[in-house]
C-alpha cells in the first residue's frame, strides 16, 4: 500500500510528466514534418558526394534517420520490416523513424526489462506493428530470437548496436537477410587493421574496461565480414560510429567504398573514470587508455594489443 506522501507526490508529478510527454511528442511530430522535403529530394534523385551529407535527425542519436531514408530511395525493399537490438528505451534509435514515418513493422531487442516496459507503455505500440523482446543478445541465441519473433528471411533493415559482440553476432545471423545493415564500429581501432574484441557471450562494455572505450570491432573487420556475407560498404555517419552496408544484389549504383575510404574518426569524449563518471578524454589519449587490451585480428587469427594497432 502506498504511503500518503508517495500518493501526494504521484498526484503532483503526474500532470507534469504528462505535459512533458505531450511536449516531446509535439516536438517529434514537428521534426517529422520538417524533414519531408528532404526525403522528397532523395526520391527525386538527389545525389550526394558522401553518405553523411544525407544526415538528419528525428529519432536517431546522430544523423542516421536521414542516411537511411537516402538509402531507401535507392535500394528496392520487398518487405518493409526492420530489426534493431541494443535500443535501450527506444527514445533514440535508428529505426523508430521507419516505424512512425514509413509504417514499417519491426522488432526491437534489449536486455533491460525496465527499458522494454517503457517501450511497451508508449502510444506507438498500438499505433504501429512493433514487437519487443527482452533478451541479452549473443551469437548463440540471435537466430532463435529472430525466428521466434517472426523476423526471418528477406528484411528491409538490420541495426546492430551491442557495444561489444557486434561483429560476432552479425557473423552468426543466418535466418535473416537484411537489405541494409547499420552497425556500430569502434573508430579507436583505426582504419587499417581488421580487429574485434574476442568473443565473450557475457561481454559488457563497462565491465570489460572502466573507460567504456573497449568494445566492438574496427571498420575494416566489419567490411571484410560484409564482403563475405555479400554486402558492400557505402559509408559512415559524420559522428564516426556507425557504418552502412547494402546487400550486393540490390546495391544498384551506390558506390562501394573500402574501409580506408569510408573511415571517419569519432570525436566523442565518452570515456569514464574508475568511478564511472565522464572523464572527457579526447584524441589519441582515448586509445592510450585501452592500449593493453587484447583484440583479435580476423584476417590473421592472431591476438594483439590495442596499443600495437597502427
């Protein structure tokens, strides 16, 4: 039974929270209206020198919403369905614009039950066809998660942001064949070596290294994996953390880039100190923090340290 104090706080805070939610929804709606002219330009055939020039942000953390719309104007989509994992509460994501603007069906996966509960409480859950799954994604369970949720075969888009085993999970997927893949890379690993963190099904970014900078794979590792899986690399976002791949059979005239050509170095200062507080380390000093951490070179199957990367 709630105490009188808690009941009073709930009555006082409830209208404030409701008003904030209403204001947020209005802002998001206005953003969606503003970008419609940009989307029409993409479909009219506007050609950009680099993928990052297409960026705009409605729900994505950076400019991924715009890049995805630019690619959709050039990639034929047979099944308007997406999968995204590592979404947290889905407030910032790479696929929510697809859900709410393009009315795609989708699957989102996150390991935090509180985050999934927040998603399930949103209005878009009844307005659109969104499936939520609470699970910690590994290469052992990803195919079952996709198949059991009804997201196998030819999909429109897959977005991977696991802050750890991204390379290994994409490598493991064999029940689905997305036409567009968005996947996070770790720019601190550079552009010239194909490396990833060694596979650990229990990998958690904060536990692996206090700085939170040791995770994921280099862009070159993802480009080699993409080529093996029948994809071409078409560019990165300007933030230097997400790479975009298109299945070769539907890539059309999109230019294929090498990792060196499409690499963008991140300027994010997201390092943490031993107490978990942001420490704002920048530049090469970020990589120095994780210099002793091991990475696997997927071309040579040899282990090395981050500090040995060129």
